[in-house]
C-alpha cells in the first residue's frame, strides 16, 4: 500500500528514509507510534479514515518569512533564479517528502505549483506544464491529488477581492485563474476543488455593497461549478470558511453561514465544506462544533488540519497536537461514516525558528499520530462505553408518545399548552456534563 520513495536529481532530505510504524514503545521521533496505515479500525484501514494530504504552500513554498523578517529555513529547491526551473525543483522536493512520509495525497494552489506568467494565457500554460510533470510523479509514487485551488488573494490585483471585487475586470481575472486551476485539477484526477475566499469580504461597510458582492460570489461559484461539471469533474466542490484574516470580515464566516449560503444559492448538491481548526477558533467555535454542524447539514466535505494558539487570536497554523481536538473530531467522523471524497490536509506550518530538514517530518508525524491516537480512543469510546447511550437517554422523551408526535410536527401550539397543564412541572434532569468529561478521560490512554 505504501508509496514508493520518489527522488529527483537532487535528494533534498538526505539521511531520512521512508518513515515506518514502530508502535507505542518506540522513542524514535522519525517513526509512527500510532499511525499504522494498514491497521483496520472500525472496519476501515487507518489510511482510509484520514486520507492525509501535504499542503504544498506551507511545506514547500514557505521559508519562514514573516512581516518582521525574511525567511530562515534553507529550502534548496527554491534557489534557482528561473521561475519554471524553481517550480520543477520544488515538485521534486514535494514528492520526495510526500513519498518518504507515506502521505497518500497532496493539495495545491495554482501558484504553488507554477509561477504566474506575463499574462492570463502564459500563466495557464505554466500551470499546464507543471501539471504534466506532476501527473508523472503521481503515477510513479501512487500519490493522488486531494484538491486543487486557485490563489486569488496574493496578487495585488485582488486587493479589493476576487469574485466579490467591485471592479468587473478583476472578477474576470479570478475566473480565468479558477478555470485553469480546474483544468489542472481534473487533469490530475483531483477528488475535490476548494474555494477559500481570503479577500472575499470587506474592511469597511461604508465603501461596500455587501448584497451585490455576495450575489457575485454565488454567480461566480455557479459558473465555476458548471464549467467543472462540463469538463468532467466528478468530485466535490468545497468552500473553506474563515471569519477574518486577511480581510476584516469574510463572507464565508463559519460553517453555519456557509450552510445557509449554499442552500440559498442552490449550490448544496455540488458543494460541501472544508473545515479548518484554526479558522473555527478564529470564529469563536471549536473544531468539533464546526465538524458537527457540517455533518448535521450533510455538508461535511474535508478537513484542514492545524491548530491555533489559545493565547492569541490569529491564524498561527500550528501542527495539530491537541489530543482532545483529535478525539472529539474522530468521534463525529466515526458516527458520520468518514469524510467521503474529503481527507485531512496539513494546512500547518513550521515555526520560523524550526530550521532543520527533519523538522517538517517530525511535525507531520506528530500530527498524524495525534489523529491516529484520536481514532483509536474514539473507536474505543463508541464501542465500549456508555457515551452514546447516555446522550440518547437525554432525548428519550421524544422516542415515543406525544414527544414523538411533536417531532413529526403533529402537535399544535394549543395541544402543547394542554399537555403542559396535564404533565405539570417537569422533574429536574441533570445534564451530566462532568460525567461525560470524566468518561472521555477514562478512555484517553
Ligand atoms: C488560509 C487558508 C488557505 C486555504 C487554501 O487561511 O487556510 O490556506 O486552505 O486556500
Ligand atoms: Ni488557514
Ligand atoms: Ni486552509
């Protein structure tokens, strides 16, 4: 099952070979302790529960530069001054890393894979050239594309937005980019296509017509959907909510907002939601809250795996190591039958002062093991504890009789009033939160 290691002309991570599973006794930081890809849990191989993916932008493009200083991390694949050669070297580094780690998938923005050209057509050609090379790498390694997307937020032309830009000519450029990115995604057999609207929002209501902008976004997505289906895209379109950053207010604020938007604009048959932990916390929600709401709406698409820092507000995109987040997420996924065409993309970056080649491996291994451990714990809880029974008991008054008739919509408000009279004052029923919490901790081992 494991991918073969794929090296280019240069080996960019020398001294690191294929990462293997060694079990919980191992103290080797370059081995898996929990993630055993072929181990069957809850009827499915671990590999298929997670469908882990590398994020091209953080792992192969980001050298640690921040607004206060330049990059710190040596990334020899970014040294060539010719942008197309640089993109090819980057592809070599990416597939070396992905195949050594044994990730089954990767994700990219158009501009991660290939540089912008001098005009729309040259940019599309650059992407095509790199897609041909990427397909070769996919074939050699068995690695697949989880999703593609277009970066319509970095170039200065998008400073006022992409699909929601008040200037129509900018909207056309965003469309051109999305078209080329969809072409590349379909060519590479991508299983999903993502829209993250980093600049789809506003800084000031004073200069913004929100109604028109949101309608433009909907029309744009409908046209992208129609084009994708026309060229044979069978996968899932995904919207990735985030409440803010870089824009002060982003239209795709959180899962609840996106659910309403997809339903209002008839997009819910083709689109689902890509949920990112740090975006959830930016919106004052937990990761589990967002996953649960999407699952309830039948719109759970895929996950961007990372975590924020509890002590500051912004999108720090740290590697997820919080075991509670993993357990809560896996509890929902197990009850929801998994992620469908989605997967788990490591939308996370190394700290600026993590500068050794092995650090990128350690970060991914740590996060993969956290989720694998979360899966094992969640499976144990669901199979061997009273967790679900306890929760269901809270709702047992709706399982039969008048409660059931209410659920079916068979009781009028007057009938409900009469029942209140005959039932009298309800007995006090404890919510048992502390018992639920204790139960979860009993299974974390
Ligand atoms: C940024 C987003 C971005 C998307 C893809 O905060 O997470 O990386 O996942 O455009
Ligand atoms: Ni993010
Ligand atoms: Ni993301």
